[in-house]
C-alpha cells in the first residue's frame, strides 16, 4: 500500500475507512424476487422473497434505501453479546476483546440506514459507544508504556478505526525515539581523539656525526 512506511501518510479519514468497510458481507432478507446483480466485484443473487442471502454492506444499504430488503444485524450486535464484551473489556486493563475489524463502521452504517432492523437499537448504540470509550482508554494506557528503548508496539484485536487513529502517533513516537538513540550512538570525534592513547617515543636518539 502506498505510504505504508510513512506514518504521516497512513492516516485515513473516517469516510475513507467507512468506504473500505462497505465491502464487508452482511445478511439481508429480500422482500421481492429479483435476478442476480452482476458487478465488477462479483455476482450477487438471484434474490427471493424472505430467503436470506449474503451481500456486501454497500449493496445492502442501497437495497434498503429502495425498500427492497431488510438487513439482518450481525450476531455480535445483540445486547447480550455486547454486554459480555463490555464487561470483559472493563475487567482486563491490557487485553482487547475480539470484535469485527470494522465494527465501528458497520454499526454506524446500520444505525444510519437500518435502524428499524436492529432490536433494542438505543441500547445497542449505547453499548457500542461504551465499548469504544473503554477501548480507547486502554489504548492510551498502552501508549504510556512506550519508552526510548521501544522499537515496536503490539496491541492485539484493535479495530480499523482504532488503528487508524493510533498508528500515526505511534509511528512518529517510535521514529523520534529511534533518532534520539541514533544520535547517542554516534561518537563525538573530539572526545574520541582526546581518548586516543599517546604513544611515548622512548627510542634512543642517535647523535649526528660532525
């Protein structure tokens, strides 16, 4: 990926991360019969009333806007599952619970376009916001452990949005630490010359004949 090695170019906007997340597959329930749809990214369908099928999130949202389907929320978007995740996140100060890589973007798109398809939508939204807050606080705690001797930082199970926010800062911090250490490792030429041992010339001098 272009700019992968440059931390200043690795920061995507929220819209760009959301655009990437729209390729995630979700389940829809069509309410009409429709032939298969052919796209460059693949073929989806045919569609039959009340028979669930998998489509990309962007297509699910497009069909939902036209009143041609309902979107079935992912299993992790239930109150029971999210409550378990939130409790586990609070119990552990270092470990992060495994959630879909694009859980922030998926939930945001479903809240915006398929709110009526989500049971207990307000509770689900509140739980996801609480989970995000707890996880960001834990990320900040992990960043506090960075020292000048750190050359990498490993945090498992971060989401795309969390990585997008944290990565530029971590990259710059590690780069600054590396430059600082490199300057310390470069020897001072004046000190080196002063420390060089002086070889005494004790050889017997010959007298010149006249």
